[in-house]
C-alpha cells in the first residue's frame, strides 16, 4: 500500500473510515505493477521523473510526437524554437535519445499516462493500468490536469469513473477514504457526471461534517478538499431545508377537498393527516434533521411513529387507498408522494460547472438565478416578516 493509503487510517472516525468494500486493486502493493515492459523501446525521448522525491530519478522512454499530440504543454516544451529540450529532440534518435527532467511529478502517474497515449495499456507482465486504486486515479488526474492531456485519456477515464466503480460509496453513514479520492479525481478530470454521482451519494448518505476530506492533504489538494467540503455542506443544508419544507407543507396547506367520502372508499379528514404529519415533524424532523442524513430523514418520515397512532387513533389513519396494487394509509401516501417528488426534482449532487473555476454553468436553475428568484419572491412581501412588522400588506 502507498504511504497515502496507510496514513489514512488515522483519520477522524466521525466521517471517514477505511471501507471494507474497496476495489480489489486497492489491496495490491504498488510494487506489483513493476517492472513493466518499456512504453516505447525505440523512443527518441526519455523522461526523468521524480528525482526530488527519491535518491535517483526513474526513466520513461517515449515518442516525442505522440507526447506532443496528447499534451499541449509538452508540445510547447518540445517546440524547437522555444526551449533547449525542443532543440535536443530535433536531433535525437533511438540510439541517442534526448532527456527531459520532471522532478516534481509522480513517476507512476506519468508512466500510466504515457502508456495509455502510446497504446500500451495492456501489459502481459503485470496488471493493466486500467485496474487502479482510487488514490492512483487521483494521482493520474492531477498529473493529467497539469499537462492538459485529459482528452487523450478519455476512454480510460470513463473506465476509472464508471458508475460501478463507485459502488457502496457509504457504509453506516460514513464513507471510505477512497471515495474522497474519486470525488477529487472527477474534479481534476472535469467529469461532470461522475462528480455529480459521487457528490450526490455523499450529500444524501453522510450525516457528519465533511471537513475531514482535507485530512492528510497538503497545498493545493488541501485547499481543493476544503472547497469541496464547503460546497457539499452548503448543498446538503439546502436539501435538508427543502425536504423539511416539503414534508411539513401540509401543515400550512391542508387538503383542498373537505369531503369525507368518495365513490369508492371513505376519505379521512385533512385534520387527521395534518396531525400525523405534525407528530412526525415534532418527533423526527425538527429535532433530528441536523443530526441525520437526508436518506435517514426520508426513511423515518415514511415510517409511522407509535405516538402518532396513539394520538389520532388507529381506526382513523388506517383507512387506505390502493396504489400500485398495494393498500396504503392516506397520510403515508401523502408523505411518500412528497419524498418521491423531492428525489426526482431536488435530490442531486454538485454541479461541476458551478464549482470548477475554469468551467461555466449554463443551467438557469443554478447559481445566481436561484438567488435572484428568491429575492424577487421576498421583495413582493409574501410571508416576509419585516414587511408584516411594518404594517405592510402582502402582494400576491
């Protein structure tokens, strides 16, 4: 295991713990990937990678043309009229290769990138570079972003971040360390779908703080982790309020139909449904919402507290209606409908285009448009306590 994975065992148990369902590749030692066959045995360029972190650098032999086509950064670096490396490459041969020092880069990440863009992903001597641990995927993502070669890795990225890769994201309200790596990898790869999927699971299934995302990280990675933790916390609080408002909406908006009977079955009074939901609100939502995950809040809201039965009376609230061949209590159907509507319309992860500074979101419902709609709504005085306190009238 890498030092990064071994050090993660000391993280706070309130949020992050090592998941027992990590991919099999996560348990493989780093040494099992080496030695590999050369990337380009006849390449005219040798990359000397990472000697600042080791006693000596490690070499990757590549073709300069392939490297330049995959990375605009390398293309600029190897241009003959710009840098000394470019001049050396122009006269380099397989027997007399040019050399470029990359002291600050991770050797394994760079080797994986070079192997993929050279079409040497499958290595008969060791495991495929497509079978990586999440921490290694993050290292590749950081290096790929640095050299602007993410498009050249598109197929590999789809494999690394496929939906099945992030299965069992959370366990008992906690998340494995590797899930944080996948979230940050999706950020650096600019993979909006994977970023939304992973962040959506974290927002809905985690009850505690997200600040432990930054544990054991330094520099830019620590700053990014704190930024993502803040975005996750803001989104979760917004969804908690939205869910709470949706479930308790019946308290201020009773059923419009006051009839007690219909042609097929007696219907309970709206006050009965309101009483049950009010009890759920008092016993579950108002007290527990800040301390439970969104998934847990939805599950508890659909369950019927015993106190609600005792207060209203079983015979009243057990009147049922048929929904998908299942007989359900009226108030349970109302809550289930609101939860289903909440999942379909509101429950989603973070939008990468809203979070990433180099991307622009064109979804009208995100960002400033949502704030602007709220300000316009509040300006009309609808349920505005400041306007009502000054004797103003509501404007509808």
